[in-house]
C-alpha cells in the first residue's frame, strides 16, 4: 500500500484524494515512512518534519471535508533548504547559518500552504546553491537514486544545486519539490535524475524569503515527476508579491492546460552553437531524437544562431560571484548563525566567515570581491553585464525565427561523487547549456528523454520567450509523449 | 591581470574572510585559473552596448512611504548568537 501511494504522480494523487480513495494523512504517512527508510542511504533531506506533516495533512483532510479544498490540497512536498520556513531550520546547507529558524515563511512556500500542500521536510543542496553536484553541502552530498548498470555500484551525484529536490522526487520521497535555479540548478539535476524541472521567467516567482545567492539570476521553480505535475506546482508557486520589487505584477496562466496543447505549427529553433566540442555521441543522438519527435508531432524545425553562447558561462562567473559577495556580506555572526569570537571586531568577522563558509563559497566570494574592487569594476562586472545584454539580444533575434529552442540540458549524464571536485572550471561547465536562460531571464525546462548506454537518464531542454511558459510546457508535453520515457531508478536503498 | 598572494590577502581582508598564510598561494592559483578563463570576454565587442539590468522590461514599483511592518524585536533577535531584551549583543565597535 505504502509504495503504491508514494509512486503516484502528483496529478494522480490529487485525483485519488479528490475521489476519497485515500486521505492526506494516509498519503503523508506513507511518505514519512519512505523518507525514514531511504534517507540514510540518499541523504536527500537535511530536516524531516513528520509530525508537522501529519498535522498539516489532518488539517487538509478537514478542509476537504468542509468543501474548501485548494488546488494542492493534501499533497506532500519537499522544500529546498534555501526557502525560509517558519520555525523549521533553514541554513542553505551552510554551517554559517548554524541552527537558524526563520520567524517568517517565504512567499513561494506560503503560496503552496495556501493551496493546501503539506511539508515533509527540507531538502539538501549545494551550500548557498553554489555547486553542480551537491558536494558543497555542509550536510554531505546527496546520492543519486540512479546507478550505472552492470553492477557498478559507484555512488553518483544527482547534480546540483537542487540535488536533494531531484533525488527526493526520483526516489518517491515526495510528490514534488521546490527548487531554485541561478545557472542551471533546477534543470541540470532534473536531467541527471529523470525528473522534470522548470525555471520560469525571471520575476514569475517571488524571491522573498529565499536565501539570496545572485539576485539578478535567482529564480524558484519546481522539480516533479511529470510535465503536468511541474505545471501544477509552478501555477501555485508563481504570483505577484509586493515584498519583492522584481516580482512581476501579471496574471498567472493555466500552465497545466498548456501541456497538452501540442506543437503543430510551432517553430522549434535548434541553436548551432550548442553543438560544443567533445559532445558525447549519446547527447548528440538524444538531441537528434528530440528534433525528430517534435517534427513528428507537427513542429517545424529551424536552425538558429546564438553567437554569444560561449561567453555565457564566463559572464556568469563574474555576475554571480559579484552579486553573491554582496549578498553574503550579511553573514557576519552578529544577528544570526554561528559566531567565532576573536579579540577584535574584524577578527570576529574574519574568523566567523572563515569557519562558516565552505571552500567553494569562499572562492566565489573572493572572485566577486575582486571583480568589484576599485579599478576592476568596469573591466569585469560592467563588461559582463554588457556581454549579458548581447546574449539576451541573441535570443531576441532568434525569436524572430522560432517560438522555442530545443537543446540538451546537460553535457553529460550523472557522474560519480568526487570525480569532478578538483577542477572548478570543469564543474562549472555542467551549466553550459542552462546558464544562458538565466542570463537572459528566460523560462527553461528539462524533460527526461532517454537512457545512455550506462543506463543513466538524459534530459532535453526547452527554452522559451520571456513569460511564454505555456509554449515551453506545450513543447515539453510533446517531448514527454513522444519519448515514452518510463524508466525508474531500480531501488537499492 | 594575474593575482598574487598579496592581492589575495587584500581581497580576503575586504571580504572579511580569514585565509591562513599557507593558503594564500594556492588560492591565488585557483583564482587565476578562473580569471584567465573569464578573460575570454575581452573578445566581445561591447561598444555602445547598454549593460543589462533586468530580464523583462519593467519599472521599479513604488509604494506609499508608510510603516507596514515592525514591532518584532523578539522575532528579529531570536536567532542571534548573543542578545538581551530585544537587542543584539555585539563586540565593542568603537574604542
């Protein structure tokens, strides 16, 4: 019974709850049990809140009885540890936040509870969302539920930074999860775990109450089991919030209705610059299959050029660290988190931040501080923001020829824990296909599409025009239908 | 624009992160690796390009200049390493 309930899609669970096949308390209890059994192996959750979950579920069942069920009534979700949750430890998986318990709730999570959802706990992630493998978490890495075939039991990463969210969804430890994406942190882990992840247009989701990394790039979105599930979740997460001045005051479309719209007559752009050197043949094939599927479904394929693509990652590694160095200045050990006392104020600051921040976070703060320091601002930050304008302009020109773009999500399948930690730039290259959408503020989704020869999942990415998530969902829905991808991670945990 | 140990020490001081002496050289190496890669941006012609500031054309909203929240000293000091009576206790700042 328990495993039957946890393996449902969000949409199916919603229907089951509505029909009265099971209660939210039963559903939530099944997830609590699944998490307790699996988490020692996967390390996807850094905080579990089973009692609170059952209370929320009971309240949800009561609301349903009273006839006031919301769109996510009784649906158990996992929450990335970047979202502030009232009274529940939130640390962005950094030691510097210690045992921080926010006295407030993030806007995005408050929307989910408004719509009836149930919180199962907080999900592991790279420290301050800085990483592509979950290995920079202060709570240790997440293990990907997927393993290579042929008896190779090497522990693989689920990608990052939303690795806990992706692994929890892939292992049936929640019906869906919140995540955030600054350079690819929703889409890359979705690709590595055979889940669906969408980053909406910048400004769709309020950033209020989400621990800040790079404010001009950070955007929340869901990771879910299917395209429809991700559309249902995104619909609840979005919406205007006066507390975030970049939150867009525009209506939220019915995303779920767009999923089955079809792609007949749509023009799908294939950007030649995404054919990077040394691209594995399997990724090439996946991309070609995706093109063929969309053609089959009635779309027209057009070759487009995004000439500044190769400058996106270097521009990102100026803009993101610069903004991070500013945002993370608040962690001084005075108002929250762990303080390391020294005999001077500066010594206290320096000791606190040296002890509290991990290696990658320190590296990015130093890069950011350097590129913003006197005499270098124009050469680095200002130039990067101009290159960013060029990249956004590439997309604007592409939209004259096409309605959405199709690319691979990540340059490789899941890799082993420890395999890529030595060279930061090698790790940064994980985001080569995803980071452009962040720089231009565009919506992007990753859809599971195939298994590679080792039996590991690979995703395809669809990028759309600003505010045109509906077309993105329509194309993703068509890929999902055509790919017929049904593989699941074989349970070993 | 290669970075040396002295520059790392200076930047680390600006960022208020203590870097032990034996980490200055290795950190300079790591930063130089990243900075050398970033140099690629010098190839891009950005003459006359306005720096990007937002993804969707929008105007910063204004709100009435009134107090909308407050009176939460206890909440705000809840997570402080040291606090008393709704105040943060901090090290001596002025000698």
